[in-house]
C-alpha cells in the first residue's frame, strides 16, 4: 500500500470520481489543492463560501454526478448555508471543511462555532476525520451517500482549521474509486411487476389522469421514457420546475408547470384530474401549492427510488419503488395501448390555449420598459438548441417556469431551490460541467446583487457564462406585501422594495466581463449574439417594467 499525504489521497480520489473542477474559499487544504493542480483539476477560488457551494451544486446537477467544494473552519457554516440549495435540489455535492483542533474544542477557540448542527440540517451524511488513516473510510462513504437513493450533500470535517491535521500528514493509503458512485443513479432497481400492473390498471381505468414529473426524472435521465409512456397511455404531463425540460413544451399532452410558480391552466387541470401519477416527485409544497393541487383525496400513484417518499404528502393507491428510467421502461413494455381519451386530451389542449390567449397581450407587448413576459418570449425564440438555462428563484423562477418555453430536446434547465442570488454562481458551475455548451443565467437585479463579485471569479477563471438581468430596479415581488402593511405606497414603503436603477453593464465591464444594456425587445438577439461570441463572461442588462409582477398561483375557490 503506497504512502502518501492526505492531500494527495483527496486529490487522487476526487480525480478518480471524474470531478474536473473544485470550488473553494481559502484557506483550506492547500496541499490538496496543489495535488489537484498536478492532476489537471481546475481550482475555482470564489469570493464567498455560499457561492462555492452554489457552483458545486449546479456542477453536480448538470453532470449528473458528484460536485466538490471546500472551506476552512471559520467559513464552514457559511458553506453549510450555501449547501441548503443542494440539499433542497437533491444534488450530490461532497463538501470538505476544516475544523478547529480537537484539543481546542469547547474552549472558546478563536472564530470557532459548532459544525455538527448546521451540517446535519443540510446533508445526508456528515463525519469528522481526525487522521489521514480515516480518509479511505469516510471519503468513499461521502461519495456513496451523496449519490445513492435520493441524492444530496455529504460533508467531511477535517482536523485543523485548514484541515492540516489530515491533509498534510502521511499514511499508507490506497485510493479506491467505486465506479457506480461516480454518476447518478448508481443503481437502477425496477419497481415490482405486480405494482406496475396495478398502476397500469388504474391508469387505464381513469378518465382524466395526469402525470406530474419531478426532479427524479432528471436524475434518472428518463426524458425519453416519460414521453413514450405518456404517448402510449395518452396521459397529459405536468412537470415540476426541476423537470421543466423533461417534456416538450409544444407537445399535445403538455400541461405546463403546476404549483405555486405555475400556469393557471396547470393547476386547474390537476384539480379536474381523477388520477395523478407522481413520477420522481417529492410532492412538496411548491409543486402542489401547499399540498392542495391536486386536492387531497385525489387517487394517487407515486414512483420514487426512495420508498420513504412514497405517500409522504398524498396517500397512495399504488406505490412504485424503483429507479424512474428502469421502472418506466418496464411499464411501457407491459402496457397495452390505452383509450385515446379524446375528450380529456381535448380539454387539456383547450385550457392551455385559453391560458396562452389570456397571456398574449403581455407576451407580445411592445410597451417600454419591456414586460418580463416579452423578455421570456424573446429568450424562448433565441436560446441555442443545446443551451443550459439557469434560473434564480422568486420572480425569475416564475417567469422562466411559466413564460419561457424550451423548444429543443437538448436544452437543459436548472433552477434555484432555495436562496435568491444562486443563479450567477450556479451558472458558472454549470459552465464548468459542460464547457462546450452555451449557459444563460436568468436573474433579476435583486438576485445579481447577492454574488456580483463572482463576475471577477468568472473573468479570472475564464468561465464564460451569459447573465440576463431582468432589471426593474426593485424587488417587486415584495411590493404587494409591503404596501398592504403600509396601506399604500409611501416614502417609507418604497425603501423596502425599490432600488436605484443600477448600470450592470458598466459594473460588469469593471470586472473584466462584457456588459451590454438592452432597452427594447428588438435589441436583445443582437446583444445575445455579442455576449455568446465575446469569449468572456457577459452581462446583458435588460431594462424591464417595474409593474411586471407575476400573477399569484390559481387555487380552487371551494
């Protein structure tokens, strides 16, 4: 067994698991970072721990395999805060932090706080590593935990503020890479045949069934199987935000995104359904708009790789435990062609048409400043066929989820699952995972302010993303609540949601990025052409209407 430093072992293991980029905030494991450089791993040093976690999250989601981030002891809790998004998005991130020497614990060591509770809240697995001899056990387990079942973050706390008690010492260490855990999913178990037959029987008997596809379809790479099953059984498909690109937007069975960031027609149709089949969906509060769409009592089938999720929020008539891709393939093979359900499919198409007609005056509006609905239409028409669209949360999630159509099978969509500001650093992580694909971040001025310093990181590291800023100089999603509290718009209320109109193009240029300002819809395609061709990170500052506020989700009146 070879003798090596803990730093060398970490580097070789990370390299063995196929990780090409490591995101970190210094000062952590410098010897490990040096060994990574020798192996060709690119080290992306950020301006904040949360940004490092966000980059690793998006990197992991886009490559459908582990991401890796690091921070020293004093920044560990900041990294944990950033890992909240990876946890909520079921993203397989492995995080490494330093920890004050054990002998100094609980003695008011400088800048030291508890790491156990913060990381236990946002990880599937967290362990303390006190010596390099322990690395083979705990690092391999971190990769296994991050990728198996429902994916999620795993965390190792290394002895020493910078992990020096593990990284800098030598031991006899053997690097073992378990290939199954280098990607998602590691295993593909199939649901039981009897359960598949029971689910097919219910689907065939239903008159108004709807499929709701979630992030598990993405993790399992089951887009083709989802489409094939829906077409064979003539079942309309709604998708969560996480699965937005898993079903063609222009398909005759497409319902759209339901829940709280939703199209009204999607929620309406789920409330009319007499059977809902959740596929790879946690049936969480967002996709169900607080567990009320579909209404409680609707007959439910649920397929998930994690049996703990089946029936969590809706009691099921049939539960299917298994990998989505494999289980759907078995369903397709066992299913007989179903009734065409002409009346129900026609109803779905009618409601979708009604919604589009209702939105047309905003989607096609020439009003200036630009409406965000028009901005989304322009982006739908422009996005390259292999683009990765990265969406922030809040209004950015609503606009991209409801108003922006992905028109090509090879386009990808990932979105913020928690904290506003995720979009810019996440787009950088996505670009690192797929450097040959165009990556476009959609955020607002409220979102880009959070981590705008990472434009310097992007320029320094050559991470050439394009960021479109829906710049309405406000957090106008907060306007209604603030003005309700104040009883109207006053000087005091304005300062809680309005900003000065910043020039993000000039700010971007100051960081070494390309900056472009867009005032009119017709200017956008040329601006995006310039941005993608520039050979550097780019910010397209689109001046939009402050009154462009997304409608509240449709809910049944009774």
